[in-house]
C-alpha cells in the first residue's frame, strides 16, 4: 500500500497567488482525496494537480514520484506531457501568423515544396487531392496523414527519432488516407508544423520555442532535454505489471521514449509529444492563454489568434477521443459537455497526453484544470476515471460562476 502523502502549495506567476492568501480552503481538500483512491488501488503512483482560477492557482500532490525509492511526489516534479506538447506547438505557429510570416490557410507546399506532389489514396491507386493540403488541415487532424517513419537503431542511442526535416520529407511521399478536411484522424500534423516553424523562422524548432515562448513566460523547467538535475525530479513512468489485481505489485517502471539514456544524448525534438515540464511552468502557459495571450506585461499572442486557436475550426466533422468535441488549431474544444467533460462549460478547450496527463481551460469559469500523472496502458487517457474524478473535485472547489 502506498502511503498517503498529501501536500498543497500556493504559488504565483512568479507568485500566482497573493502573499497574504489564507491557508488552503477545506473545499480544496477534495482534490487530493479524489486521487488518493487511485493511489491506494495501485492505478497510479502519484499525481500533481494544478487549478488556476482568475489570478491565483493551487498545486496539490498525492502519492509517490517513484515507488522503488519511495520518493514523495513534489510540486516541482518533472513530467513527460506527451501530446500536451501540441497546443504549445500550435501557439508557436499562431505567433508566426500574427507576425505576418504565414497563414494557417496557406498550402503546406508554400513552405514545404515536397507536399505539392502529395496524393490521396483511392482504392488500389492514388490521385491528386481536390484542393491543396493546408496548415489548418494539419492543425485540426483533418489532413489524412500517414504514420511517421519508424525509429532506427544507431550507435549513439538505441532508439533515435528521425529529424523533423526527414519526417516531413517522408510524409510528403505517402498518400493521404482521405480528402483534406473531410474526416478527422489523429496524426502527425503538429510534427509537420514543427518543421514549418523551422523553415519560416530560420531557427530550429526547439530554439524557437525557447526564445519566443519559454523564456518570455519564465518557463524555466520546460524542455525537450532534461539536464542531470532535472532528471532527479522526473516522475517515473509506470505501466501495468500484468499481475492481475494484486495490489502489492500493481505497476512497473518503464523508460520515457523521448528521453535519451543520458543528458548528453539529445533526440530530435517531437512537436507532437516530446516536452517535459512542471505544474508551475504549465501554469504560466495556461494563464497566458486564459488572459488572451498576455502575462505579466509580456504579450505572446494577440487575442484574435488565441480565439482562433481555441475555438472549433473543424466544422461539423466528428473529432476527438471523447464525445461532444470539435477541434481548434492544436486544441480540442468541448462543444457539448458530456461524460468525462460533463462538469466543464461549453467552449472549454484543452488537450490530453498518452501517459494520462490532462489540461482543460474553461473560459466561462476563468479556470484551468491540470492533472499530471505518468501512467501507460490507460484504455483512453482523455476518458480516464482519474480525469473525471479530478475535474469533478476541482469544479466543486471553485466559486459558482
């Protein structure tokens, strides 16, 4: 049985919460309780939660960051956020649009000429698409892209990833599964957007994010390359052990696929899923979005780009991993709250990650709900019981809007 280790931290951006804020209200205690059940049952080792409401935030922790060492989960634990990377990549694309350097309505081939010859699969043959593939298609997962190239072994690291240039070149040669814009199929569109960022900005994708987003926002722990000291704060990634329901051995550790075996080995950054970060850094980013693109006097995006990015751009196409959703530009949008999103407002937007991480921003409540866990093997991380329990408890802790 994992011990009950519960902590709560009030912080600001740099101090999200005013210094004279009283101790954590009793209402907030329901959040760690809602997740302690999953720790006790061996479903997760631990969790960090972040709730932002207007100009304040609360971080709470439960359980352990590592089962073997019994290292407690701390508010500064580093998490691999997987596909929660996508909205950050999307923000970089919209920043370039706001500067007049591209438009999401542009054909991809305007910047990556290899896509001028892209084809659509039709039976046993291929044909040209009826219209050009656009950046918007990439960002709404309506492009019909093939799967990205597989990893190949090398002497430097057993599982390196292809570069963004190589990935884009490969996908440009693969036929699309359907006409652009006609269907929704989760794909590597945001990875191609990472390559677009490189071509348009003249910088590497990761350098652009660091210069234009992370440093201006004070996101000092957000990186594709955790250093030696950051690795000491990594929350261990776990998967089911295959031991049935025996609570004494529920989870086994597994390596992060985007992490080289040492800090000296840097795999190519993955714009669709490669970032590591903390609750504090995510609080900086999401609060900037909730404030219409500005934080602490630093404007990252105009309000128009934030609205465009976080409202449905996929038309009536059925999208998402849970019912009732549309798709913005790199963000999922809750159009009709139901099931796991029933407690959220229409127009809430966010994104999940393959290892159970979740972040959903509710503009009506001026709130954001962030769940950080590291758990492989969930049937659907967007539809997980952990997400539902956390959001239910977090919404109850907020004032009635």
